[in-house]
């Protein structure tokens, strides 16, 4: 491990803007009905959010407005999931979807935590995983509204591209007929260009983590990703990530570090347990950092055969101008088929993880074996085996992204402390790694 060297550090200037964008997103959602705008239920944050840019402003309540609040209250979180379990859903279901269904059947899913309602017009879900699509179907049945899906293929071939493009065009046409609203194709193209650019900017942000010391850690990335999830199809989202990238590059140029020390550089693979997000603070107790992990999947990456990833280019940088609805949808298909990593596709994982360890000067990898997401777990143990065979210290812990019943905080802390200490790290006196810093909301 590296010597205990103190680096300059400072808070991010972009936190106030990030908070402003969160307020903007919430206002868009909870005033949508009053404005006569669409409310589209589903996890648009997972994909294809710009597909509806041609229909003006719209509310996007995801699958439950109380999700973040519940993560901070374990007792209420468990009670919410038990409501879904009482309806016959087992704990082998995706833990986040179990939480979302608990909100649905408790009657709270259309109610803002601060007042106001958002009743959905229809449910839309890209087919990233079966649990999301099935949850969307149950929501549609509960509200008595249509349920629309689009399969996202894992490979780009003549037939998959043709299907994907036509299916998205069908969704736009269906939305026009169902809502009586006309899709403005210029606005659609602008939304697609924005989503593309936000994906590229996110990849470039992640690439800055190669610097020593790293300008951010995974806690920063988790917080900075929130506008990406909700507003990447809007001009405000693009402007924000341009600003963040400029700030991060300035931090790199000045040697500004994430936390002030960097005795070790680690990756956290898998979705972190959101109800125990303090796990991301544990390396700081040893002067080390989590550089990232699953958070990198929000980027537009060119994936090379040797496993290396490099950020892609925006549509404008590639000289692509979107002049029709068909061209806009084809560009969106290109993003999802060729540049965005698929969370449940495993062919690239071992080589990509091994290459990333080298390119980012990583000292070790922590793998979350998530009981709450079977898709992301596919191939995780293969990744661990390949890393260990190539001399990369790797450990695992069992838990869940959303269900506190699947994780023992004491056991996980002991496991990770042993992992760090076996690598020669020692705790820094006075550094607890606890507490929430400004802007750090997962």
C-alpha cells in the first residue's frame, strides 16, 4: 500500500447546482397533473428517458417517491416490504422492486412525501430485467392503465437494430394516439442529443478517476449521478455535467484529492446497499478510497477487445445531425446497443475488470454479492476468480441493495476491516468515516 501522504482537498462547487436540479425534477413531477402534462410511471432512470422528449414536460415518479426516505428508516423500510410479501411476493424478488410494490399496495406511491399527488397516465419500462417489467405490469393492473415495454437487445445486428428502432417508433406513435398529444420531432432530437451527451460526459468524469490522487470517490459519484438519472434528456442536465467535468479536471490539474489521503485505491463492484451507504466511507478510515464500480455503467463507452474502455464521442463530435424522428430513434438505439454497458450481460466483465484494475492503479476489489439483484450478480464470481488468478486482492460480502434483513452490518464491517488490514492498511486516528457530507445523497 501507499504511504500516508496528505493531499489538498475541498468541497465541490457544484453541490448547490445539484440540489437545485433535484428540486427542479421534483417540481416537474408533483406539478405535472396541474399543468396537464404527462405522468409516466416506470424506471425511466434505467433507460430511454429521451424517448418522450417530444411530448414536452412530463413527470417521472419512478416506482415510488418514498424510496430514499425509507432507506434511511430501516423499520419503515422492512414494514413496507412486508406489505408486498403479504400479497404473496417472496424475498427472492429484487429487493428494490419489493420496496416499490410495498409502496404501491400501501397506497403511498402517488403521494409526495411533502404533499401533492402524481397519478400516472401509463406505465413505460425498458426491458432491462424481468423484475422491472413485471413490477410495471403490476402497477398498470393496479391503476387500470396501459403498460408499454421495449426490449433492449444485448447485441447490435441488422435484425436487433431493426426491431429496436421500430419498437421505439411504435411507442411514440402509440403515445400520440393514447394521449392526443403530438410528438415534436425537433424536441425529440434535442432530448436524444442531450441523453447521448450526458452519457459521454459521465464516462469522461469516470475516466478522470485514473488520476493520482483521485479527484472523487464513489460517494461523490453516487451523489453526482442523481441528475444524470432524472434529467439527462434536458439541457439543464447537459449544462450541469459540463460544469462538473470542468471542475473535476481542474481538481486533477491542481492535485485536489477526494478525501485528503490515498493509501489505497479500491473498486466496489455491484450496487452498494443503499440502506447502509456508509459502507462507502469505510476505506476513508484507512486513508483509502473507493474509486467507483457499478457507477461507471452510466457512461457511453467504446469497448475494445482487450477489455479496455474509453469514453465515446457525442453526436455533434461525430458530425451526426438528427433531422427526423427516425434518425433520432436510430441514434438512441446506437447508444443503448453499442455504448452503454448492459448490467445483466456478462461476456465483457472479466476482461473489463482486469483491464480497469491496471488502468486505474487499483489495489483491490470489493464485490457485493447482492441477494436483491440476480441480474447484476451474473458472472460476479467469475470476475472474482479472474482477478484473484491475476494477483488482484479481492473480497466479497453478502447483502442487498435495499433489504436490511439480508445484511449484517457488524459482519460486513469486520470482513472489510480484515481485508484492508491484511493488505497492510491501518486506521487513521480520528478518522471515523462516519457522518454525511454535503451533497452526499445516494
